[in-house]
């Protein structure tokens, strides 16, 4: 692991689909706080197993995201609409 990839590349990769993915050295979109890219450190279908490995390893400040092929939910900023 350790390859730097964009989040859209990771999300559409068969290698990571359905897995929790740990990313290091992430860059984030300033408006949405969604990851743009990062270095893949590790991945696992079991979140607890992945977190245990990350905690016991050298990389302690990883972003951990679930990799599916669904688009992330859009965020609505501003005041709520009233009905």
C-alpha cells in the first residue's frame, strides 16, 4: 500500500470497494471537507481490525473512510427551509 490516489479513484477501484480505507497525508476540499486525495495506508472490511492495526503502527493520524461507489451525501449550507 502507500500509493497516492484521488478519492474518486479509490472509490471506484475494485481493490477497495466495500472496505474501510485508511488514508494518510490527505488533502481536503475546503468547502465540503471531503477528501480529495491521500496515500492509502491500509484497508479492511472490519473497521475494528483496521483501527487496531493503525493504532499499533506508525501511522496514527489517518482518515478512515468507507469505500463504496455511492456519491457522498450533499451538504446544504445556510438556513433550513421551512414548510
